[in-house]
């Protein structure tokens, strides 16, 4: 008789992982969720979530995250803090390797989400935390009455621009195309703000400054013209990159590192599932992560039932 | 005061932190900063664990602009350890308790 520590181990405590925890708990599976640092994932750095159903006035990201965690814990989910170093697949028991211990389970749900993408231009790495930021909700208040920039044009970029407009005197919104990708509703609000100046068709070539950010060097991709914008802060919101480096070549990924799954969230290894932003898909949202988490948990339940019959 | 982080302001900073006779750990935070929420319980634990040895304090950067500017804080959460009025360690971003304790032990 094979034994294991948990029926299912969920890796990652964002909306996908927490939802999977609610469903596995209600299925009375012995479930563990391993979170690297802080439950909630990207919700934790979102000021106001306005597109998640059930909250007509919107809800703060950390509040929504707390609610999901409490709901999962109510159904028996155990949550620990730890960073997964490696997954060692087995038949049928997989091993999750943490820094200080190893845990086993026949089913795993990878819900490690995604992190903010960096621009990869000169000066960026040196000036992170010294004027270059990936978290408007964290650092926005430190730029009260200052002139700042924000790079991006999607939902996150526009939401963060609105948040930053509470503090900053002026915001230069830098976007590489001639129109935004973000929701029209957000575009209308951003374009109505006097303190926002949009730099269309523009990319950041470099961040300048010795000990702190002093300026952003911009290039217009249509005209080739280079401008130097003196700003004390620059927020970067240009999309996400999946947290899949710890998997190395274990599972098939798309060219950006997002995991391929089938409609049941199953990967190519029996018993290993993936859910949320870490998946290769077309829409990365809390609403879709929650759906993924529920499907993955249900698939795990079916998988374990089949395993027990064998 | 033992056991709980002390709330400090621009006005009280010199008296509470710079003139403290034991090392001080200050957590610079803001209400809407998610990662700050992650660090907060760790800071509370440290306040209990190190009561009497380290003065653990919090400063809301949204209500206090001078002190964060003085120390060049451009990102939060930032934790600074002061000893004899001088900065001895500075940690930016949400980190684990182990990382903060390692920095504290160096300062003690």
C-alpha cells in the first residue's frame, strides 16, 4: 500500500490556488496549499478590482484575497509558507521539494501564477526600488506631487494610472502603440484626466540616474525621435511572465513559458494539473483563474477516484 | 510598549528612533500596499520576540512624507534597522521572517 502526505498539494495561493482549495476542501480531500510569500498573488497589489462579479462597487485586491483565503480555510485547507524548489514526478506519488522538507501527494495543482514583466532596458535593474517600480499600489504614495511616468497600455497599466493620479502632479503614460489595449471603460477615465499626458507609439530606451531615477529616455517608434523625460518615478506595467522556472523542462510550455493543459487543466504527467495565470490561455483574469481552480480541483477528485479503484 | 510595534511619525521619529538606546527596526508601509500586509504580521511577531532588545516601529508613509524622503525610500514595504541614529540595514520588498532576523542579528 502506497502512502502519501496529502491527497493534493496546491502550489501557489492566488485566486486559482485558493479556489482549488475551496473545492478540494469541500470534496473532503486532504489538501495543502504552499505559498511562497503572501496569499493573493497579483490581487495583493491591485488597488481596486472592478471586473470580478459580485462586487458592484468594486473590492480591493487584498480584501478579495483575504476573503478567498478565509473561505478556503473554512473548508479545511491547510496553508503553509514555502518556496517549491522542484517537483519530482512519480507513479502515482509526486514529490514536492521545499527548502527544508519534501512532501508527497498523488495529485498536484500548479497555480504559481505570473510576475510582472520587466522591460530589459539599460538602467532598469539598477534602479528598481530607486524610482523604477512594478507596484503602483505599493509605491504610489511616495510620489505625492511629483512628475512620474508609467509604461503600458493594458488593463493593469490603466488601472494603475488612475490610482497614481491620486498622488502624482503629472503622469506621462508611455505606450508603444497608437491605441490602448485595456478596457474602453478604463480608457475613458484615463483620457479624461488633465494630469495624464499620453506618449503614443513610444518605447523606453533607458532609465537614467545615479542613485535614483532622474529621467526616462523615450523613443518614438514611428519618427525615431528620442526625448528625455525628467521624472522621479516610473511604473512598469507591460504584462506578465509565468512563474514556471522551477519546473525546468518537466512540462510542455508555450514560447513564453506558460503551461499547456487540456480542458480539465491536466498537464502531460498524470496527476499534475495547472490552473490560473500560469496556463497558456487567452485571458488572464481573476475570474478566469477562479474557473481554472474549480475545474482543476474537480479533475483532481475524479483522478483520485480512478486511482483508488485501480 | 513591549510586544507591539510602536507607531512613529515625522514628529516623533528623532526621539523614538534616532535617539533610541537600543537598535530600532522601522517598517515603512501604506494601507493599500498588499505586500505591506504580508510583512505586517512578521513585524508584529518580531516586536514580541525581540521585546526589550530591539525597538520595533511602523511608519505610515502616506501620513508622513519627510522621513521616507530623508532616507530615499522609493518603494514599500521598506524595513530599516537603525543603531545609534545610523542606518545599518535596509530591506526593500516583502521578505520572509528569516531574512529580517538575519539582518537584525547582524545589527545586535
